[in-house]
């Protein structure tokens, strides 16, 4: 594959370059946001690996500009920030996946393979799991074709869980992403919202979607 790697830190850039080259990829490096954007717009790449903290235009903005220019190249974001808000921000900006620094090279190469397998697909705004479909542009939610009315918070909670499908999210991570960083909510508020959401999306006879991970938090998983 022809991969554009965007990283301003020389040692990290060197590492990405050698790891990807060793796998047989052709690697073009960009060291700042503006350089990354012009290179990506001018060339044809199979994958873009994008750092967030860059001199000038940051990675979020590069991702947004690329998607705005209808460049649908798969995008793997590298970030030192791992708060749910930053992760949501990266995905909202158009990233296909993200990896938080520091990461192992094996995991990085596995993510590169996974993202590139998805190929140059049209950007879908629908997220699906177990017959549940959430459209992020219309904010319409259906399950098995039936429209589900959600409050704003219920919707945010569901979108967060769906975007992290298959991953366990801690209670504090969920509260921070849905209610905000300095939210002061009662201990059982999250459980109450999860219960409301379950009642709406897990109709009797349908596979369950939200799994309680005792002592940790919640995960959304496709029903069996
Ligand atoms: Ca950086």
C-alpha cells in the first residue's frame, strides 16, 4: 500500500517509516498539518496515519478538511490523548480508527491491516448493531425497522456505546463523555439512563445489546 504517515516527532516518524516499510508498504512522510493536507490532496494514498498534536493545523483539522474535500482514504489517528471526548472528536472528524500513544508496533500494524481491509468505502453515517441502526446526521434510531424516540441524553449515551461497539467503557468514561468533564451527577444516574435506554432498544424477544460489566461499566455488543 501507499501510506501517508503524518508525524512531527522525528524518532516516532522514523519508527513508523521503518515499521511500515518492513511490511512492504511505500511510505510518504509529512511533518506538519499543512504539509499533510496538501500531500494528501495531491496524491493517491491507500491509508493515512495521522498524529493529532502537530505544528500548525492539528490532526483533527486535517481530518475534517480531508473529509470536506471528499477524500475518503481510510484514516488511522494516533493520539496521546485518550479521554472519551478526544476519541469521540477523532471519530467525528472522520477517523476510521484510533490508537493512543504509547502503543506497541504489533498493535499498530494490526490496526493498519484492519483499517486498510475496509478499503475506500463511502462514508456511512449509519452505525448498526444487532438490528439497531443509528443515523448520526438525522439522529434517527430504529431497531428492526421500528422508530425509537430517545431524549438527547439517551441518544448521546447510545451513540457513544455504538461508536465503541465491542469495547467495555468505564462508568467514569461514559459519564465524562455524555454529561461532560466536570459533571456532578448522582452515582446511580448512569444506571437509571442505561435502564431507560434498555427499555427502549431491547424490546421483548430481541437480543440484548447493552452488557453490564460489573465493577467496570458497560459495553454494547451484538446479540447472539
Ligand atoms: Ca506530535
